[in-house]
């Protein structure tokens, strides 16, 4: 698979709470959530913020609630003339775009970008948005999709804008983006760990398990390809694990679930094997054999006994060369899946998995408008219409 197609696959996967609102619904924070595609995803629901206002969407009902407990509030957004100082706690107080929003330790966090380079404002409030105050600042210009919250630590890829004098253009200055992995203590707002990322690869998926952070690191210029590990008690890097090869010319795409990493190893006779990698001691074990599948395939997610697989056929047209499967390890059966009947993007599976190992949260694109759909994995396999759309 080419680097371009690997990048598309990373973006597809990346494109993957608990509050009291106007209806006085209260759920519980699990302090282990993911953010991306204009929303943060918890165990029971999501907080969306892509349109500039914080909304809570319940998975079980799909009902959307503005994150504001004031009964007479009209939730008006910022307007330079009509509403220069929004009072609604669900609206950015400055009128700036919301880079991230999530709940941790019963506090609601909103991170906004302003007029300053390399400075994001972090607001902390009660779970319903009240008593909002500035908790601190992040010295970065943007929080990229794919951020992760674990035990009150914010883990994300940040973008810093750097510049130097140059005579190559009329402005005399040359700008560039610098990407880094950050781990920020949300109590103290201190950066506990920072790791620069190779310029050509910044679509990073972060995974935590038992106080260990793992993520895939690529630097094609220096030919470094590894799984990096960080001790989240000491915030010191652990020994990296070399990324396994899918073939002689390609590194395997590894996905994480609990204490393991999983990837497909290729075979020349149309069969593939799934290998399990222990993240603590780097031991490898082939757990599934003789999976009959054509094309260059990658495991894109693992949920309980379900393995999500995407294949790429090099000898077909671009619009037809992606196919998606789910392998049920208990049944030993490979299901071909296609969500075209319900509006989900079909060239690749863009989805997040919920915390119960039973449901999927999919990204939909009906009428060119992005949305989210929640459904059981078995209903997804059966092409059932038993799903809940977020309002």
C-alpha cells in the first residue's frame, strides 16, 4: 500500500460524557474518551462542537441537548455588534473557534483558538458549563483530531507555527508547522511529556492502558518506524517497539485494544494471519490463521472478538478499490460489510467504538452533512436499520 493510501487510511480512522443539561439528565464521567471530527466520544454519549456551540448527544436516544442549564437562555452565538460578550456557557466566550471540548473529573473543558499564534485558551467549568474560568493556556496553535483523555491527562497532537527569516518570498519570512505529541496534566495545566513528530506523519492515534501510553511513530526521512511507549506515572519514555512488517516493502498497520496491538501479516496465497502483540513485553503470537482475503489488507480496529479489516485492490479503479470486512473470531467467519444503504461513507469504514465492546459509533455523510450513528456490531453486520442517529 502506498504512503498516500496509508495516509488516507489514517485520516479515515481518525475522522473517530457526561453532563447535566437543560433536561437535567446526568451521566457519569469515565475519564477515558477520544476526540475528533468536531466531537468528543465517551461511554454514554458525545459532546459536539463543530458549529461553535457545545451539544450533548445521548447514544441510546440520539437526543441533542445544549450544554446549558439556564432555563431562559437562548444560546445566542457571538456577534461583533449584537452579542460581543456571549453569556451562554455553551458558547465560546470570545467568539473564537472551539478546538476541543470534553469532560474530565466532573469538569467541562473548552479549548479555544484566538488571535494569537501558538496560544490556545483552556476553560474549565462545572459539568453544566457554569462557573467557567480560564484554567491555563496551551503553547500550540491547534489540537488535532485524535486527542485522548485518560485519568485527567489530555493527550494530543499539537501544531506549533514556527518562522525564520528568508529571502525566498516578498515577505522575508518563511513559516512552517511543527507537530508534537503532548501530555498535559489538566489539574496543573503543566506539559508532562512532549515528543516532536516527523513532519510527514502526524495522524497519530493514542492508546492508554494501565498507566501506559502507546502510539505509532513514523519518520520517513530518518527511516524510523516504531511503537513508542510512555510511563504515565513518571512520564518517562519506555523502550520503543519496532513496527512489524506486513511485507518486505511495507510496515504493518497496528491497532490497539487494551494491553495488545493487532495487525495482519500477509500471505501470497490469498490467506492472512492476525498477530497479537503484547504491549508490555513486545511478545508476538499468531492468534488467527487462514483468513481468506484478497488484496492488501489492514486491521483497522478490534472490538472484543470482532476484527475490522479494510482491503485495497491495486488493480481496480480508485472508487472501487476499498472493501470492508468484519471477522468474527468466535464464529470464524468473514463478513463483507457495506453501509451504503444507510448513508455511511462506503470507501472506508470511518467509525469509533464505544466502551461496551458491543456498539459502534459511525460517521455518516447523508446529503453531504456529517453526522453520527450508533448501533450494535451485530446489527451492522446484518445490515440492519436498528440504529440511532444523533440529532
